[in-house]
């Protein structure tokens, strides 16, 4: 049977696929990554964990006009496969072959020379500032792991993005792993998502109860919703990012392509910096 992947020579080919086809494409990409990396070596787990994120980003955004910045660049194999490098992917990390990291001289879809962790937010913010100075209107999206997020330079980027209030989207790819299990205070803080998920469930239940009250339900629901949003922000990692001037969205399932697509589309209409907290498995 012909693979869906055989029909993809660039991100434009994704746009005509149904959600079901996008979902079926993910294991095909994973198979190519496993087949290749078993021969060449490479960052297999990080890339396997970011396949749906790569599909959703290239489906929603108009790359390479919109700029994608992959932090470290070690998780970008699906991005490479989707952006015209599928047939050369077997040369991964070989002399004269495809680089294991993003590399602008290799493809217009690669925006930065990478390898060094934690730099994507600063790099993306620089692009957003340049875009606004030139009066251009493309989107800038940075994908950063929870491990890379613990470095100082990532916080310099968040700090400055919140301060300048630039339109920039950060996807936090949280698999609770750095090279090994992630450690430290930030990691503990991000694990508030358990509470966050519970809080979101309770919130949805309260909202549908309040809305079901005849006559007063709708008016009351909007007041209750505001109070609940503050509570959710307080209970989730959102508190940290909202405090830095970001809209926080999440936590969402980073392997659910439909949820990723809806969230990315919604966030692309928001003004100012946005952080999408996506939970994945490495
Ligand atoms: C400055 C710097 N320090 C250390 C490394 C080694 N390194 C490679 S990937 C990585 C972090 C990986 O964790 P995460 O960002 O969560 O990505 P994941 O692989 O889990 O998706 C680190 C520390 C590096 N590339 N650059």
C-alpha cells in the first residue's frame, strides 16, 4: 500500500490531508526515523516525541514564510522529512549528508544554525523584532523542551519577549526529560499540570452546571468563568508564564494532532507572546 508520506514532498502537501491522514502520517514518519537512526545514529527519542508537533506546525503555518525555530535542533527530524529532505534522510549525520541539527544552508525551512540549547526564544524574538521593524507580518514559532527551558538564556528570551510584548508563539515540548530525567525547581513547578488537568475538569463541570440554571445561567457563567480562569492560572504552570507577560495555553496533549492544530490556529490570532504547554512522551 502506498504510504501517505510518499505524497509529501513539502509542507504544502499536508494542507490537503484530512485529520485522519495526518494522524496516520505520524507513525510513517516515526518508522523512517527509526529505520534511519538505527543505521546512522542520532537523537532518536527527542525526534520521535516531536512528530505530531512538527506535522501540526507545518499544517497550520505557512513555512518557510512563517519562521520555525527548533531549540537545540536535535528533535527536528520530522521537520526535515516534511520539508523536502525525505529522500536524502538516509544520509543523516553522514559526510556531505543531512545535518543532525537545523542548518539554513541546507534548507530555507531551517531558520537558525543550532546545536546549542536554550537559544530558540531569544532567536525567535530577534526575528519578531526585525519583522516589526520592516513592517512584515509573518509568524514566529519557537519549539523548546522542558530541559532546555531550565537554562538562563531561555529566561532572558521570555523576559524580553514579555517586556516587548511581541507577537511570538513558544511551544513548550514538555516530556519531563532533559538528556536524562529533568530535575530542579522549574521541573517541579511544571509538574503542577497534574493539578491543572484536575482543575480544568472541575472547571468544565462547574461551567456546564451554572449554564444549565434557567434564566440566570448565562450571565452568571461569565462571572464564574473569570474567577475560575484566575484559579486555573494559579494552580498550573501558567502562573509563571503569565507573570512573565505571556498568554499561557495548556497543558495540551502534544501527540493529539487535532488538539495541536486547534490550539495553534487559536493562538495565531492572539496579540503578544503566547506559550503553549504541550505534554509529550520522549
Ligand atoms: C548549551 C548546551 N548545553 C547542553 C547541551 C546538551 N543537550 C542536548 S539536548 C539537551 C536538552 C534536552 O532536553 P529538552 O530540551 O527537554 O529536549 P528533549 O530532548 O527532551 O525533547 C541538552 C542539555 C546542549 N546542546 N547545549
